[in-house]
């Protein structure tokens, strides 16, 4: 693995076949365009990794299971723009420029973090365990490689232990990417993020930012509930959801007993994972992951 921009903990890699990934040539200037004008809190969103891409063109980082948070220089906000009730000490000393990142408690602790962030008043003690893992500078016009380097310098200068720059590193080829993904998954992580090193920041879905996970994931809106049967009698058996294209389907797997007793409210958005799309365009074997925080 090549030299990382920020320190990456040393891990023992092992082989993992990525039969769905093949790599070819890339155009170095494909994404080297000026950033578009955008609303203050419009985030840059990831597409999925696909065949024909060369991992050497990207900076790689772990995909964190946290809550997306944008720092506008004065307030910490959710993806939709709503301010987060973080303690004053947590915000003190953050750079007076926009930052993009995720609030994080550690691998597998999204539910605890989500409950904390939803509160109208900050729980000072609980926030002591939260880290703000930043990965981009939305207002910076430089290519991502330069933005990542500058971000690491800003975090070091801030000197706040809860403010961290997400480690960004390079991989030379398919084997290194496979080994890195295998190590992250073995440690309980979700997958990897790959950001074109020459890409300038722009809002919305972008081919410059990609995610690599062992299964597909998407979001849908809750429109109804299916009563449970057998051991789930009296509880919610499945969520009826609607995809952005209007297609409806049910998600029954992945819900805990507590979530079946108090399911995500109607109108809320949930994230689910699935293997593939069926012939009718619906996801096969959808599994509930989490409720998305509302703006």
C-alpha cells in the first residue's frame, strides 16, 4: 500500500476475490472541472464502484457507519441542513471554514449515535465518546488529493482530539483493493469509499466519489406496515416501503424486536441492503439497516 495522506492503522490483509470488478484505462482529466455553485449544505453523494475503473486513480478510505454532518463554519448540520445539538465545547476550535464528514462512535454503533444526535439537547457526557471524522473541504476548489492534504493539516492545527481526518491512502491494483476491503470487513467495517484524486468538489451524486461494499444498499420511504405472524404476532412483520421511482415492496428482514414494536414512522426514510434487482426492477432479499435521520 502506498504512503497514506493521514496515518492508517496497520492491519493484516488477506485475499478476497472481487469477481465483479475489472480495471481498465482512465482519463486523468475526466473529473478535473471547476466546482458548481451549490446551496450551502448540499452534500457530495457517492455512486457505486463498477467494472472498468482503475483503483490507482483514487484515494481510498473506510466507509464509516456514522451520521453525515456538515460544519458550515458556525454550526454542525445534518445532511438536509438541520442544526445538530452538539455541546459548545465540541464545536469550539473547529476551523472557521466548511467541513464535510461523519459523527462516529465506532464500528457497529450507529444506533447509539443516531439516538444521541436526535436529541434536542446535547448529552454532554455521551458526546465525549463521539468523533467528528472529516473527509472533505466543500469550499476548496483544489483537486481532492490537495484537499485531503490540507484537511489533515487543518485537523492537526486545531488540536481537538474529537476532530479527526479520515485516513486517505492509495492502492496500486486490484489485489491491494481486495485485501483492504477484506481487512475492513473482517474488523466489522461496512466497506470502502474511493474518491478520484484529481476530482474537484461538486454537490449531488458524482462519479468522482464511489462506495465499495459487499452488497448493494439504497433508501426508501416507509408507507405502511405488515402485521407480524407467529413469533411476531402483535408486532410489525415487515415495512412496506416506496422507492424513489414509485415502486413498492416489503422489508421484513433485519428488524430487531424493538424496531418491530416501535417501527420507523410513516414517511421516514430507511436504508436497506440487497443482493440485486429482480426482473421486475425490485430489490431481491432486502434487509433493513437503519432509519435515516430527517433534515
